C-alpha cells in the first residue's frame, strides 16, 4: 500500500512542480516584501507624529525610494512581462508620498526637502521623456531577446537609482559612528531592505533580468552592511545608556563616559 501511495503521489507532485512558474512566484513574494519595505518606516513616522518633530531623521531615503519607484514604472512600460515589478513600484509611490507628507508637516525647514523632491521629479521626467522620444527600439542589441534599446537604457538608469535607494540609509552612517547611537538608523528599514532585495535577486535569476538582478544583489550587500553597523553601535549605545542612567552618583546622574 505504501508503494501504491508513493506511485500516485510522486507523479502528482512532479506535475505540480512543473506547472509552477518559479519566476512568477519569486516575483510575487518579492512584491509582498517590497510593500513591507515601503511600510517599514511606519514606526519612525509614528514617532515623528507623536513627538511633532523629525529629530535626526533624514528625508533622503523616502525621496530616493520615490524616484526609484517612478523609474521602475517607466521601465515596465517599455518592457514586456514585468507585471510584478509594475505592481510593486506603482504601490510604492503613494506610500512614499505619505511618508514625505508627514516629514514635510513636522520638519523645521522645508527647503532641503523641496529641493530633493524637485530634483527627483525633474530627473525622472527628463530621463523618461528622453528615452521614449529620442531612443529608437533597435539602436543596439538588448541583453534579452524581445526587449528593446529603450529597455536597456531605462534598465541601466534603474540599476543606478535602485542601488542609491538601498544605500541611502547609509547616509546617516557618519552620524551613527560619531554619536555611537543608532537612533537615526531605523532597524525595520534595514531588515526589510535586506530581505526584499534577496527575493528580487532570486526573481532576477529566474527570469534572466540583469537590470533587476544587479541592484538587488548590491542591495543585499548594502543591507547587510547596515545591519552590521546597527549591531555594533546598538550594543555600544545600549552600554552608554545604561551607564548614564545609573552613573557613579546614582540613578539619573550624568558623567563623562568613553565607550
């Protein structure tokens, strides 16, 4: 009976495995994690709303994520078979605008944020229009059959902006090292970056899309760097906080500390 059961189940399992499009599956899993990545700043912005101040947090990661999403939407418009990428980044745009709106409401100086936004929008519009209008489909041979020169140029642009998006949380690395505190580097964002880029890298390998694979491979490395930085300075800042709270003169006393 055991052999009969195996003889029935094995062909069924093999047929089901053959029917699964692993590229699509990895893409939808990557989409889910990407949405979590877009939502990961929620604790940070909850803190901003509660304290009515942006504190040491910077708007650059949100603006870079917005630019990245806009570029990927442009990429999917000229590249066939990238539904997951389109859904992911089309979802990310309103979420990023929400975070930017909250930041704008509680920041002391709007000018840096407005400059960042204006630069991002102008750069996206300029690149998209230039590629769609000026570049012909057959200017050079694409990496993947069925794609066009427009795909290659926009793909290369997306590699650049996607890598910058993943690296943008490291813009506060100098501050973390100087202050020996990770308060300005949110952990959820770093974790979500690492996991999300890992699944999209797997998707890229399965669908043979180098433009998706290159930035997400870099994203895994950059995400691990952020987590390593957080681990080192979270431990040190924790030691500092404990020593400050219970200094040599009792709880709440302060003293010069070297960690």
